[in-house]
C-alpha cells in the first residue's frame, strides 16, 4: 500500500491505509483496541482519539495539522451539542488524509487495564461478559413482512459481527414500544456467555452506563461491590452480617438446623437471598444508580453457603464423602435464584474445588494464581476453615483445614470480631513483661499520651483475632508462656500480671476501669489458638509432604484476617511454615478480588473453570499424617520442625 502511514499509540501498531479511511476503520484493520458502541454513527463518543501534530522523532514521522479531515457535519453536531475536549476527534468520523500519529486514550480502549489495588497479585483486563451495542433498526415494511425482533437481531448481528444472537423472552412485551420510542434506534445489552443474548434494551442511545455486582458470600459476613462495567471501577462497597446466623453461628450448626427442621434449608435460603437483596438496594442507593442497569453479577462462597444460596439442601456436605450436588460453575439468571434485580441480569457462580473447598477458594486461586507461579507458593486463606494451596506452574494441590473460629476472636475469653474498640496490636517488653497495645479505631499505643481520649469514642471492648495472635506470640517471646502453651505462675515468669485462674494462670493485658472490662489472656485462650494454628500448619505441612518438600519459597496470607496478621507473630507461633519473613505477604480479601476478576473478565471464567480441574485435592480427614503434624504443631512454634528463620 502507498497510502498515508498511521501509527497508533500507546500500542505502537502501524500501517498504511487508503486515503480517506476513518480512524476507527484503520484501527480495526490494524488490530488496535478502539471502542465503539454506536457502530460509527457519531453518537456514543467511545471512539475518541487525539491526533498528534508536529514531529514525532521516535516514530520518524512529521504530522501536518491537516493530516485528518476537518469536522464533518456529524462531528460538528456532536461537538456543538455535547462538546469534544480540545484536541479530541471522533475516530469514526475523522478520516486519515496524510501520515499521522494517533493516540488512543485509556477511556477509548475496550480492554483497558483496571486500576490495580494495593494487594492484588494480577492485572485485571476489562473484558466483561456484557457489552452495549447501539443500532438503528430497519422500519417495518408491509411488502416485506418481518418481526421487529428479527430486524433488531439482524441489525445487531451486522453491527457486532456475532452470529446466532439470542433474545431474552422477557424483553418481548416492551420491544415494540421501545423501538418506536427510540425512533428505530436502540441500545442493546448483549450478554456474551454462553451465547450472545440480548438481555436489556433502551430506546435510543443509553447514557446510564451498565453495572455489575461482585459478591463474597461468607458464612459470617456478606461483602458486595458494585462495579462500573465500562470503567471497571468499584463505585460502592458494602457488607452485612449473614442473616443465616440466627440459624447457627457456624456452618455445621446450619447444616444440622437443616437436618432437624423439615423446612430449615428453605428458610436459610430465603434468609440469605433477602439479605442479598437488601445489600443490592443499599449499594445502588449509595452509588446513585438505577438498579435496572445492574446486568451481571459474580458470586463466591464456601460449599455449604453455595448450596443454601442456590436452594440446595447441604445435608450431604455434613458427612463423608461430602458429596456436592454440583461443583460446576453456574451461569444463571439472577431472578431464578430469587435475586431482585432486572429480569435479564445474569448471575455467575464460580466453580467449587471440592466438598470442603469452595468457590471462595477458587476465587483466591484466580486472584493469587499459584498455578502460574514460578516459585513454590503457599497460599492460605484464613477463616473458620483455612483453605490452603501449595504449588507453582508445574502443579497445585489444595486442602481445607478446620481451624475453627478462634482466629475470628470467637472462643476467646475476651474475644470479639475485628471492630472499633478491639485490641488489634500487642507488644510485651521482654524485660519488664509489661504490655502495650493498640485498639482498632485509634492510632495511639496504650502507653502514649492521649490514649484515653483517643479511645473515648470506640471504647476498649475486647481483643480480635490478630490481637490475640500477637498477644500469645509476644507472651511466648517474653517467656510468660512456655513452648507447650502453659502460662507460668507470677514468680516463675517474672510478672505480677500472671494471676491464678482456676487450675491454670491468666495474663492481665488490661486491668479495666469504669469504662472498660478487664482483658485477660487465659490458658484456655492460648489452647484455642494452639488448636487453630496447629490445624492450619498441619494442612500446609501435609501438602508439603505430598509435594516432597520441607520448605516453601513464599507464603501468601489471604482473607480479611490474613491481611491483619503480622508475619513475625504468625511464625513465632508456628502458624505458617518457616520461610524468610520478607517472603510472607498479605493478599487482602483475595476471594472478593477473585469475584471481581470473574465479573470483569470473561476469560477469567474459562481460566478458573479449567484450573479447578487441574488442582489436586487432598482430604485432610483421611490422611494419618495430618494428625501427627497437628500434634507436633500444637507446640509453639513446633515440637518436631525447626524454624531457622526465627533465630535470625
Ligand atoms: Fe460511536 Fe464514534 S463510534 S461516536
């Protein structure tokens, strides 16, 4: 070709095109990612570009001011009515006349990179399951009779190049008024999986955006994020207590509630769906969006929550061999599972890994990607159960270990959930054995001036999971507790803070005053932490045995709680295998991140559906070595394993 040379930045793609080729067409020809919802009609403005003028030494071209055609009537009208930023052009209208360098700004790219949050391990490329397409539909003609729906689908097929587009039946009653209201122009939402389907329609060009929900359905709390499917940004986040808690604190008590009450499972299904509907209303109100623009959703949860959410009795999950009704990913309509969203809204439920290892764990794998790791990674999602992955790109194993609720502050004498007023950080002076601590909601330590005022609004109410871990680890380092977990008497451990407590002792972390209770660390508390951490360690160690290794290259702590544990204290307790401290990282709420990835990237759904099949599942309950590891791991840090990095 001899026509003008066009170079697109930032992609660097280049080629010659015929003079007069619109920028959008050139982008398509050269495989440049340039968005278009209206199919080049000068309506959507998604195709905006910035042409360069002057010399582009790097590219070896000089761009004349008239390299692109002047505004045509469509572009002029757009600029007059809606206004184009200075220097911007509509790519579908501006034609290439001479050599030119054209920049595609991020907002005009379809597959833009979503801004990464601090702790996320992978990049998220925006490629949602849903897309908008504006089309103009042929008007009916008595001489060539055909349905409005058929003409709409033909126009959509032509505009998108997609074959076999389906049409949601619920749209049929409104189709004719919508087409006429829009004067034969409509915007359709197409859900692309498993086959392209029209799921929502608006007359004319839809300005209101489209949204999706990423939901982490935990047994204790439900966290939801409302996401803009055009920018990939989270526009509102909220959480609520799982309303099923009234049927049982933990999962097994909910399973037994279902066994003992004929309608028990149904009641729990209804409760969680009601809770989700409240949460969705809250999110839409907070973000100030129309709920009808929420068109897709992705859900992650453990197996019991999964069954209850889908309306399945979790009875079989309460006993060996822990058979799942289904472990496959579910692509459903939100309305089918009682969610009060627009009738065309889809719900994607990530696949489960095994009867004990749920879609929440699959979401952690999707977010942390042990299956793509170059070095050997141990990924632990810490909760009431710990889901543990060990592997690298040559293979990944997973197991679940019953840590119990101690890490969440339950079963601890002064324990509470991580909320304002809870002690979250603890230090104990190894010489004086005096403690200092920090409380959630204030940034002063307890021995700093102004501490009392700093906690006036939160109070001092108890100790949360990360607080108790630090307290026990600090007590161990200060010699107040021995390796077996016994608190010494005052004369033995050298502090009056050790007081008799029944047949054992307790350490007084906070004396209490008229506004706050006394906070003790009892021997029972230490026992509960020993059990929980031993279960976690034994699970990890079992996977290491299976893999034939004694060390791992790095440890990733996931989960809300995992984000708050200090690696040093976790290792002092022997919660995680020995490893250099700087190789222990926190991944934050990786399950929630995984849900968001599945919402924003359609390819990630294929990825996780394939990965769950490749993960080798290890059932801890039937492994004799698990018991042995567990017993050794009740000591702090461990009765059998060396922890060389602790010495340094
Ligand atoms: Fe819609 Fe250019 S493609 S305005």
